[in-house]
């Protein structure tokens, strides 16, 4: 975890080192994205192992990173969340950093995470809709993503 901590210490990033600044920015985006998933997972006051596994899977596919790194990233993110005043600081960074299509994919993955236990808690749904609006997506896009994921799950159950 020392590597990630060093990346997030502003004083360790030389102003004139563009590569280091870009790396630091990427890590901040990863933490912000991971924070959205962790916040959704704990919205019902219970983060199960299946939810943690889903977050690892989503983070790996989104950022093309190794599972060990995702575990480290999740620990760092959990610490960041404890110090955070609101989810807005994370959604704002994601909003500025991702295209509309990428933000829609994040919402789709958040719905996948919500339904990993096949139960949608009202707090999960409310938080997910708030995240979507904070990312600049409209209600229709958020709802269409939900419907798509529900259909995806239905198809998966039928093929089992």
C-alpha cells in the first residue's frame, strides 16, 4: 500500500514531472471510481463478499489492473471515504474525467453491483440515482441502464 500512498501525497509529485502528475491523476480517478462502487455496496449497511468480488471484477475490467492492486486500491479508497465529507467530490472527478458513454457504463456497472445479491435496497437505488445525476446523466439514461441490467440478469437466470 506504500506505493499508492506515495502517489496520493501531493508533496511527493514534482510540479515539473508531467509523467508523475499524469500517473497521480489516473490514481485519483481510480479511487474516485472505486469510491462510487464502495458507497453503493455499503448503502444497505452490508458489504458482502459477492459485492466485493464484483467490485474487484469491475475495477479490473474498467482500468485493466491486477486483482492485488484492486485490493490495495479498495483499502486506500475506504480510508479516503472515511475522510471525505460527501460523495460529490468523487462524482465530480469522474464527471470531469469520463466521456458520457463511460459514465453510462459506470452506471450500468453500479446497477450490476446493486443486483449482485438480487435485492435492490431503497437506499442503494436512491444513491445510484443521485450518483447518475451528479455525473450529468438524465433520469432516462439511469432508468434505461437499470432496465437493461434487469433484463441481463433475467436472461442469465433463464439460461442456468
